[in-house]
C-alpha cells in the first residue's frame, strides 16, 4: 500500500501569480528565488509569497498562499524587506527549480508532487537576465491550465 499523499504542506519556495496561475520558485539560499520573483513582479506578476509558501489541495488542485507571518513581504537583498500587495489561493501551475541543471531542449515531462498534485517542473538559472522570460515561456508550454 502506498503512503497517503499530503493535502497541505509548507515549501521553501517563493511564489508569484502570472495571469491567475502560481509559479513556485525553489532552490537553495542564494540561487535567486526572491530576485527572480521580484523581476517577474516587475513584469506584471503578483506576489504570493517569498521564501516560504503554504500549499493546500482543494478538489485535486494545489493552491498557493503565504504564511500569515510573511504575507505581503518580499526580501530585496541589499535593500531589506519590501511590502507588496499579495494574492492568495492561486492554482499552482509550474515549479521552477533553481538547483537543477537546465537542459538545452527539455521535454516538459518532469513533475514534482506538491500537496499530492503532480506539477510540471523546469530547471533554470535564476540569475540569468533571461530567466523571467524563460519562466513565462515555460508556463505557456508546460504549465497546468488555470481552474
């Protein structure tokens, strides 16, 4: 018998919403999670959470929100903590892995289980100037649909 899948969990990831779909950005400290989230926000994304994100499963869909203690806050390295208007309960569509080794031509088949839901995963280098554009392209190509 397989172990039961989690219906909620808190992940060490930053998260933004792009057109109603959550992008989780994971990686070790210093890989650019907050920096990439900030650059995506500059391109029109909304802040969900920075550094830690609460995920819960509702009717087979993983939804992302900020823990209450950090809601509306994002760390801007060298500046400090900056307040932003957050959004909550956004359907998770993509996981960006800043620890993984980016493939030249990925097939989009990689997935990670988040709160028991299989989420498409793409490996990127967070500090590259093109990283926000790559996140947006990956969301279009591999991301789960909204709703």
